[in-house]
């Protein structure tokens, strides 16, 4: 399927195999749902790796849940800051130059 909007990797085409009949969902609907799921996957990858949302311990499950919730809140704060900066400086510039990872 040829996309109307390029992916963040620069692809204009996407190929998806599905067993859904065309009467249930069109190819466009399936492709948009699939692309939307990748934004969620990217969120969880960012939370897990950059914000250390998963603690590697056999400790209290409540502590692990608390750690994950703090990572989600941190991600939401970053998303608000990115949108605010994007509204002032342009989304393209922010997407290409602002990293979600901080190295000290």
C-alpha cells in the first residue's frame, strides 16, 4: 500500500498481511491501525529504556508499578514540552533535533 504520509523512517509503502476479509476492514483501515500501534510500541520502548520503567529486581510488585507509573508521568511531561516547543519552533525541527535520551 502506498502511504499519503511518509513514515519516520522515510518509507512511502507498507506491506501488511492479514486474514481479515475486505468487508470487515479495508486495507487503508488496517494500515492506519497498524501504524497507530507502532506509536504505542515506541512509547513503551521509550519508557522502558530511557526512563527505566522496568526495574530489574525481585522486590515488591508495588515498587515496580510505582516505578513504571513515574516513568509514564515523565514521558507525558516530555510529550507536553515537545509539543510546546514544536508549536514555537516547528514540529519538524523538534522531531529531528530533540532527543528523548539524556546522557550525563
